[in-house]
């Protein structure tokens, strides 16, 4: 079936420890449907199985990316703190910017 074919519904089950019922996912995007079918064929699984594999892998990559971003932010903050060490204090900066009445100099 080519990309111009009519969309089809793909049934999935919602699970929280065990199956509680079936829900339907209607894929209306022909390109997504074709990708799902291609992946299912390559994996030798159902379309639902292919979607589950793809979604789990993408979710794991995104979650790992969050950890990488968080670690980079932590390293950046440590570097900024080291650069500022020995510099003027907040009080010194305020004293330079404002007079004794709190007005800008």
C-alpha cells in the first residue's frame, strides 16, 4: 500500500500492570501509517508492536537527553560560580549602583 492509500485504524491496548481494555488509535496520516507498516515488516511484528518499540525507544532517548541536558546545566553553573569567586559581592554591586536612599547613581 502506497502513501496515497486510505488510513486504517490500529488497535492498541492500554495497560497498567495488566490489560484493562482495548482502545483504538486511528492513524489518519498516510506517511505515519506507511512508516508503521514498514517498521512492523522489518521487525517481524504487528503494527502495534512496531509502534510500541518505536515509542519506547524514542521515550528512552528523550529521557536520556534530559539527563544529559541537566548535567550540562550543572557543569555550566559550577563554571560560572568558579568564575565569580573572588569577585564583588552583591552588596558591593548594590552600593556601586545605588545611593544611600536606594536611588540609581
